[in-house]
C-alpha cells in the first residue's frame, strides 16, 4: 500500500487537488488482508533459521527443487529444506494432493484440469500451470469431487 504523507501548513489549491487525487487512488486500491485467526489450520515449518507458520488456506502449491521445497503462497514464497514425501504426510489429505513427483497442489485452488497431448495440466486460480501425471488423474478428480461435496 502506498503511504501518503501530508504536512499541515498552507496548501495551495493546486497541491490540495493533487493530494485529494492521491488519497482517492489509495482508497480505491486498498484491499484489506484477510484476518488470520489463531484457530486457522496451519503447519509449523522449522529450520536452523527459525520457525515459519504455513497457513493451509494461503498455500497454492508446493514444488521440489533438489533438496528444497518451495511453498507458493498467497503473499509469499517460502523455501525450506525437506522431502516432498515427508511434508505430504503432515498436510491434510482432503486438501492437498500430490499430482506428480515434484508437486503438491492445494485442491481448493484448482480452476480446471485440461488434457495436453498424453498428459494433463492443472490450471490454478492464480493462472499457474502444474503438470498432472496420467496415473494420478482419476485420483485427483475423485479428491476434487469429494472436496466439492464436503464444501456444500
């Protein structure tokens, strides 16, 4: 969010108009961040550098990069050392799905699944494309249907 600094003094009519336009723009662009409650489900990630709370509702997907996991979240990207199989055990199974050897996706952020050649791609609500292995396609659809029926 842009900050607007106003000094109280004599302000010319021209300057006053400019300040009002800046204020109107700032008000139009303002989007409050969703409030996080203490009871919101999360996972604590620990490392030598400290701890980080990963809120499930804000995590779009997780990818591997050698021995690191990269958590792609709503307003940040978290890099953490670990194995994808270990983190999958800690995540809620009804919400996260391992779509191939390198990615775990949050089912709530799947926009659609489209075939492409001999494989499938998951398009997230953020517009990002995640490859879905053919062998996991049916399981992914079943998990999405289960999630949809439980959200009603």
